[in-house]
C-alpha cells in the first residue's frame, strides 16, 4: 500500500514569515541542518516546508501529531533531498508500517511544491485507509441497481 501526500506553498508566505520573525520563525519550522543548507533562500525553505506538510499528509495525521522539526529534509552530496524522521514522526511511521519513503520538491520564484510517497510494508497501513473489500461492495451495488432496473 502506498501513502501519498502533496503540498504547494506560495514562496511569498515564507519570505514574509522570515522577514517578520527572523530566526525565531526559522527555528520553529527548520532544523539547524536545514537552515544551514538553505542559507536563507526563501524558495529552498518553502520547498522543504511543502515536503514536511506532504509527509504529514502521508502519515495520515497532518502536522498536528508531529513537530515540524521531527520531519527533516536535507540534501545529500549530490543535492538530492532526503527525509529523516525523528521523535513522534518516526514512531508514527513505524506504527503504521511506513518503512520506505520517497520525496520530491520543486520551486519557481513564486511557488514551491513538495511530494511524499511512503510504502506500507506488509499492508500494515491498508486497513486504516480504505475498506478491505471495496471490490465486492461495488459489485453488490451494481447487481442491486440492475435488479431495480428490471422491476
């Protein structure tokens, strides 16, 4: 089973937050490594913020049950963004069996988008997302509708 999250953000919102609150704003949402790699670039911060939102959606809870800095987006040596989960985010992913993650982010001068896809190992997350017998329900509904037409 796949768990997917996506988010889009106007870069201007990030620019305004940084301008208004400075380090306090960045320290609330980003780890020291994230801030170091972004070097104050609003587009880079916005991209990471969008991925954090996307990861929260893929976890099935949004950000409310996890802290912003418990979802960390850092670039590897080649510049590819990587995901590190800490604290409650790591525990929640483990409880849901979400063991394999892929993330992506992109931005223009005006918008940033983030996407997260998680693979639930052994179908662990399946029963919490969709009914397990959705095909049979659909077939039963179709048969019932056909019977109604014949009357």
